[in-house]
C-alpha cells in the first residue's frame, strides 16, 4: 500500500495577476462581433479615458511602452551620432528603445535609497551629443522631475518618462508622464492595468502627438477614416506598425473604469505591508512616497541587509514554497546584461548602486488581486524568512 502524503493547501499569493472580468470579456466579444478590428472607435475611447484620468491634453495609443518610447525617439530623429541618458536600474526596454535607433544609451547609476536615477550623476554624463534624458519612476515612486526638467532645459534636452510602473503616480498633483515632455505607459499583464499587450503616449506637445499618430501607422498621412476615397494617401515619412488593435483597446477601456479601485487596493495593501514589516531590522523598505511625491504602489520593494543578501535565493525559495510570489526589479542593472556589457565594455564594478538594488532587492506583491488577509500572510512569511539563520 502506498502512502499518500497529504499536501496541506498552501495559500497562493501571486506577484501579479491580470484582473480580467465579465466586463472585459463582453467588450472583447462585442468587438469580435463587429467588422472593425483596427483603426476603430475603441482605440479612440481608450485614448480619451486615459487622457481624462491623467489630465493629459493628448494621448496616443500604441502597441507597447517600448513602441511608445521608440516612436518618441523616431520623432526626435535620433541616429548614430546621438546619445540619451538612461537609468542603469530599469527594464531593458528603456535602453533598447534608444539603442534600436542607432543612438547610444548613456547609463546613470541609481540613487541607492529610492532606486530612481541619481540626479547627481547627470552633469558628468551630458555631452554635446546628448539629445534626451529618459527617466523611470522606479516601482511607481516619482522621480524629482523639477530637478530633471530644469537640468534638461539648461542643456536643451527632451525629457522622456518611462511610466510603465507609474500609472497613478503624481508629483504635486501632476500625473507622471506630464512632468517631462513625453510619458510612455505599458499595459503588459503585470502592470497596473492591462490590454494583454499595449501602450500609451501622453504629452502636452501637439507636434509630438500628431507625428506619433502617423509614425505608428507606417508614416501614412491619413487614416482610413480621413480618406475620401480608398487608397487616397501619401507617405511623407518613414514609419512603422505600432498600432493598438480594437480587441486590446476594448480591454483597456474596461480596465480604465476599474483603475481607481485597483489603485485604492494597491494603496491599502502597500500600507499594510509597510506597517507589518516596519519593525524588521534585517530589511529596508524602499520609500513609500508622500503627499507631494505620490506613488502608484506598483510593489513594495525590500532591500535585504548585506548578510541576508548572500542568502537571497534561499529566501525567495522559502517564500515561494509558502505560496508568496515575488519578483525582482530588475534582475540585473541594464549595463550588466550581456548585450550592453559586450557592446560597451562595462564591468561589475560600474553602476554599483544599481547593481546593489538588483542583488539585494525583492519586490513584494500588492496588486488588487490580493486582500488584507494576504498582506498579513506575506508579513508573517517574510518575517520568518529573514529571521531564520
Ligand atoms: C514593463 C516595462 C517596460 C516594457 O513595457 P512593454 O509595454 O512590455 O513594452 C518598459 N519599462 C519599464 C520600466 C517596465 O517595467
């Protein structure tokens, strides 16, 4: 007779989970029952809802955040002689969007306390080839954009905000993405809202928005709706196909209606985690923001103390075995990824603060799929994980 080992049900606290409900399903079905799959009213409705929520004068839907950033650089006409300052501690997309134009990303190390770009490094990185600065609001904590923008204006640089984690982030009441020149958002499933894949550009610059509308559709000068006869168009510019389709946009429209509730849940969850973990001396939490620098609460970032950092894999496995999903933002500083290391010759000694955040960091879940009970559970499991040994 075989012994059946009873597996006790472990609570599953996923790091992220797309919040797709009956509303999204119905909206997608509705699009599929119709004849318009691209260039339709849903993409426009999504743009309008996004503009209304963020306060953006202009919003342009695109196929991803990476696409939005690439289109901004195409608008700027970046090429091999140009440079863009980008954070070392970010998603590789922030750097790739520059690299793909032939321009050179020049990496800025992180502020060790926030994970955001270290503003003190900027003067040493700017050259006569620098055209733009890209900033990332790390885990949703907004960068001090006043300082960035005043630096950028002195040097005649365009300011691109990678807002992939910053839907619901504000500085002095202004939504992220409107603090610089161009804000680029992601609707990848793990982000604040999803359209499966998707992105949005927001801006105050009419010229940028109009150009990006053309560039995202091959550089064609008029959309099908703007033509009086089929085929009546010209192509005055080199463009690409980075459109958001109607199925994606229909999901996005429904997600926008739920966004205030999603953000409230994230805010509650993050506060509970922060309260619960405040007394744990072996770890430091990345800062929560305040009334001026309002965070979107993408995650609560934990930095392990130096001794614990050596056991990080073990700690992540301990959490995982107890059903607590974690993530790492970001697993390696971008200049330490093979492509950038080999192309530009970076070594481990470069970008020490960004590397320390990768090495010591664990991102804890606070998404709207989780409730107060889940937060208490995470607190107790994390407390045990860092106490052992
Ligand atoms: C997720 C992420 C991206 C990529 O977004 P896509 O929509 O998948 O292109 C870019 N930047 C940051 C900071 C991200 O976290």
